C-alpha cells in the first residue's frame, strides 16, 4: 500500500448521494440546469423532436451556465434519427485561427507542467486565458447545422427561449454564486466580463429585482442572440454578427480574417462504431474522447472475464491498467498533423419516437478565456490550452489546426435500435466516466441507476489513479499494487471526477439519469412540466 495517498485530510465532506431515474413514455431531457432541461422538455411537449429540444436547451445553457458552455465555444454531438434508423456525428470543435503562431506561445523557463493535461507552462499563461487563448468558435454552426439537417423547428423558434432568458435576466442560485466567486480574481482582469459578473472586484448581482431575487443580465449578449434568431446562424460567421466579432477580436490584438471565419463549417460524418459485448458502440470520429473510449473496449476483454455482478477488485484493477495504456497512447499519438478539430456541459435527449441526442459543448476552462467581446457581449473560449505547447508533437499549436479535446458523447445500439446515449462534463475525466458507466452496464449487468451509483476511478492522470473514497478497501489495494493511488472524496468544488448523464430507451419506455454527485444536474420529462423542478423556479421563467 506504499503507493496509496489519501487526499481526504481535513475536508471530511462525506455525504450520502442518490438520485432516481426519471422514466416516461414521452420525452426526457437531462441537462446541467433544471431551467435548460425544462426548456428542452417544453420543446418536446410542443411537438419538437430530440434535436429541436437539444438545440434549444444548449442555447439556454449559453445564458444560464456561462462558466461552462456557450456560443463562444464548441463541441460535438451524436444524433439518432428514428424514422431512418440512422446515426450521425457532428463535430463543431473550436479551431485555431491563422494568427495562432506557435512562436507567440514560448515555454516558460524551467520544467513546470500545469493544468489538466500537464503541458509545459507557457510564458504569461498565454494559452490559458486572455485573447491569445481564444480559438474560432464552432457552437453556432454546429447547433445550426444540426437543427437544419435533423430538426423540425426553425432556428428562430429554437433560439427564442434563450433570447427570452437573456433579455429578462436569470436569477442567481447557490451554484451561480460558487461559479462566479471562485473565478472572481480572474474575471476582474477583463472589463467586459467584470462588468457583467462582478461589482467592485467581488461577486455581486447586476440587478436586484423587487421581490429580492438577484438577477444577472448581459444586454449585449441578449442583442446578439436576438439578431442571430432573426438573421440565422450563419450571420455569426458571414453577416453583421461576424463583422462585430472580427472587430472585437481585432480590438483584443488578434488578426482573424473574414475569410477564415466564413470558411468555418461543422463536420457531419458517420459515427465510429465498434461491436462489443452484444451491442454496437458509437462515437464521434476525430480529435475527441470517443476514439480513445472505443480503443479501451477493443482491449478490455482480452484475457479478462468481468464478474457478472458488481465489479470486483480485479475488474477495477484491469480497468485502471487498460485505461492508463490508452491514455498514454492518446497523448503521444493523437493530434491534427496539418493545418485545415475543464469546464464543459453535456445534455442528452430522447423523444417519444426514439430520436436521440448526446451533445457536449464547452468553453474550455471555467469561463473560458474570461474575455467577453465588447460589441457582442460574448464570453469566449480558451481552447488554445487543449494544444500541447511543446513544438514537434502531434497536438502542438499550429495555424488553422483543430485541438485534441475530451468531449465524449456516445450512443449504444442494441438489437438494431438505440438503447443508450450518454456523456459528461469534466475535462479529461469525461472519457473515463463514460467508459466505466458503459462497462458497469454491459459487462456487469447493472441498470442505469445502479451504474450511476457505483463508485468510479480515474486513470487519465499520468501521475496517479484517482479512487472514489466510497470504493471498498480491497479495490483500492488492488489498484495500488501497480499504480500510485490517491483516495479522493467528492466536493462541490473543485469536482474531482466527471459529471455524467444519460438517457435510455427500452421498448417505448424512456429513462433519464443525471449525475448523482451534483445537485443541479437533472432529468426532466414532458410530464414533469406540470410540476416544475424547484431549481428551475430559481433559474428563470417557466416554459
């Protein structure tokens, strides 16, 4: 046990965590905000399909969860079309602009390695925050194309709930206070961001309503959303919104061009697929977590027979070893080799017809680059930190390159029909969480609730394997025989593990499961709209 390190220390924040599965014969939406989930469920109740609901919910999250995701970021998604029984992958990752010269990101003296990827430190943290950390956003085109190709609502109608939220402002809850408060020092460095989220350098609401509810408003963002709703999503890349974006970026010292912005297109392709354990696993191809997850399942059953019930110490030990091998390979070999793809959100939707969506969107780190564009009021990503700043590597910084990301939306097909859609937020912790939830269900026969309540490990850190403190001691001991182990307890912040969610369809019964480790992630069915989630009451107006 010499490799075991305890990180409980003086915290002792142990709590008993549990949530129930939401079931329905209509649609279910799972999101990291009760307000966004209810907006998605309302779209389903009004006749929209899963894609319509997912796009509306994702745009709502842009307003009510600005520290995690938004139209200034990017991501990827999987879509299942029930009538055609076809699957589609949409990659709308952020992209390095043509002014992203690697020479502008010199390594700092010494050998310090920082951040979720343990990259070498860059002078001045230029790849982590500020204008130099920004990549060209892909979210608007990705969501717009998804709606245009696979939805039934038009862009104006799908964006309407987000426009309303932005114009009215969104009430502050406890997590809003936590998210802003923990980043107040960084937000204060940038005037536009500071003016929306802070007062006198500290967290304070920008408006106090007559009933005493604190409300945050960003009028410039509301105006941008209204214009996009009226003129269409491509206005972000080719219209008046694009001209304002380029002017804002130029004012920040970057030299993005109208041509490269207009050339941005999300990529729609066939998903990657792997037949495994009697099902078909589907992932988004390219530079995300999906290929690594499939690689894990290609290797996991080689010479190992999982227990038929709850995973044993041997099962966890094998997961840790295979995961470590996959992550070593991932960071050594994956990247965009030519110019030409930790704070994140994930949502899942299944509708009554069996259409499904698994969608991950992100700004990168919490509040992204922390830069809010002056004309648009748009909070921008810090996707540059996904690149390895060390030159000569597959994922090194380069002009017009796509970074290696951690998004890992996945679907599972069983007996020729969609059975499960899942994903999560949490940076590099996302693929390990998705892998284990799938393993718990496929290899050990656990149902959706059991899988989400089973403690997990995380072997994505090259220095150690993180173990949930709720794991039996014999599991931790088995992993510690081969790897350095840190025993971790859960906390409201920072979260040591990913925040997963899923929807499942068995026959005509739909289910949704939110992460049990965070109270704000919820599953909402169409029937639930008659009894709104209490958190939604504090987050904004009703559907």
